[in-house]
């Protein structure tokens, strides 16, 4: 019997598969058995009411999707009263994704949701389409440390920090989050991108720029997971272009303890269940009894001579 259980960021998960924030809602229960998932991550909420970005909000790209939703939010009171009751009846732990315009805003919102009974906080320091030119807290190590420290003082709940790939050295940001008290890292949010309609000469997104997600970004985010796994001792949740069991396994081999599925669920709502169904067979074929045996199991051959490594 294969054991899919993993320990991730202060939680014991029945398996390593969960939705990415913003790609999952209560209506998914009409399509799949959500109790089979390792955890349930809800759409990011903010302390204030937000209408989101102007239309159009979504554009197709080759092997990917551009989106600029802008985190529409009805605020924490609506979340507690109208959203949480659905998840209270579900088996997997509830991870609340939050965003705010300041460290204090993050902390206040985290404390409010902790009091309401969520199982963990996912601090979204990384949304690429909220501020001008895609700036985010997680683009600067000091800002990351300040926000995470502030949240950590406000709650003892497991704290997962979602990083942005729009940086030159993500390992430095990961270290900052670790030193400030994060329990896990989610690597990563969307790459900042844009598209132009050559017939109208206008941007395809109402906000001009947005987040690029889907299979095309997987090699980039996979590399970042590998870099972060070597830099920190925290569990890492891989997120970016996962559409198959093989994708999820790649992330785990690179060092991820768990994975989040996003864009693929829009195309095939059963993607997460399909991945879960395929994992036991893969593990058995490779003589592995546990899913955790995949974590960081990448085999990297070292070149016998330094100049060969440099040439490679």
C-alpha cells in the first residue's frame, strides 16, 4: 500500500495535491470529490472590498494564459460568514490566502481569520497585477521579511508565504521569509507578462500587464523550486504549469513537498484527481512506498573535472 501522506508547513496532508489560490471555489464540489485533495486553498481575500481590474481580464498565450483579475474581494466578514461554512464540512485543511497593502494589513487579516478557525494562512506577497508595473512585496527581501515578521507576531497558525518569480534571485527572498518565521513557501505566483492586439494596437488585458500561467512557465518555476529547496530548510509547495502527474513528480523531485494545480483545472476540472489517481502506480513502478520519498530525490551527476562542468 502506497502512503501519499506528507507533512507540509505545520500541517499533515493526506496527499501532496491541492488547488492554487484563485483557481478553486465551492462549485468544484459539483465536479470532483474535493475531500480527496490534500488541502483546500481559497481565492485570495483582502481587508477591504475590491472590484478587481478592468476588463478584459484574460487573454490566451501560446501554451499559457495571461490574466489580470486584480483580486476582487468581498472582505473578511463575507469570507467568514459565507465561505468558511462550506469548507468546515470538508475533510482537507482550509488554507486561507490573504493579501493587503501593508504589513499591518496582512497581520490584522491573518489574526481575524485565525480567530475564525482556518487551518493555515497563505500570505500572497506576490500578485503581479495589483500595483503599478507588477511590483509586489516579495520582490524585495527586506519587504518580505517585514511582512512575514508582522504576520508571525499576529498569529501562531501555520504560515505559508507565496513568492513571486519576478525576481533575479528568488533564493534570497526565500531565505528572508524563512528567517522571519514562515512555515512553508509556495513557489511561485505568475510571471509578469503582456500581449498586444496588432489589429487594434491595444493591449489584450484591460490592466495592460498580467500574470502568465500554464505549461509554458513550468521550466522556469521548476528551476526556482530547486533553487529554493537548496537554500532553505522549509517545505516548499511547487506551483506553476502542473497539468499531469509527471509534472507534479518533477516538482517533488526538485524539492517540493506538495504541489498546487491552477490553470490546468480551467481546461480539465478533474486534473487534480487525475494526478492523485496516477501517483500510486508511479511510486509502485519505481519501488517507492511513500510520496515523501520523491521529495528532493533528483539525481544530479557531477562532472569529474571542473572544466567539463563549466563547459556543460
